[in-house]
C-alpha cells in the first residue's frame, strides 16, 4: 500500500521523494530549483535527507500574504 506523506504525518527525517511529494513538485525540481541555502539538506554519503522542521520553516517563509510580508 502506497500511503501519501503529508507534513502532518511526516516523520522527523524525510527523503527527497517525501519532500517532493509534500511540496507537490518533482524530485528534479527539488534538486535544481530549491538550493540548500533555502531548504537545508543532510548528506549521508550519496543519500540526501531533510528535517521536517526545515521543510516547515521553508513553507512558512514562502507564504504569500503572511504577516510581515509586503
């Protein structure tokens, strides 16, 4: 059974596939359009992981109409 991961059900550490699914983008878009300076990554050899808290912060920083944004 293939269950979709949402930010609410996500574990603390996420794969590239998990993050791409949460953001509703392709993995290649995640890799090429969102630099590590904007969404930090953890590299373990060839494996890349993301912290759920970093994904949450990324989403909050990119909200349109959020308080404090012009």
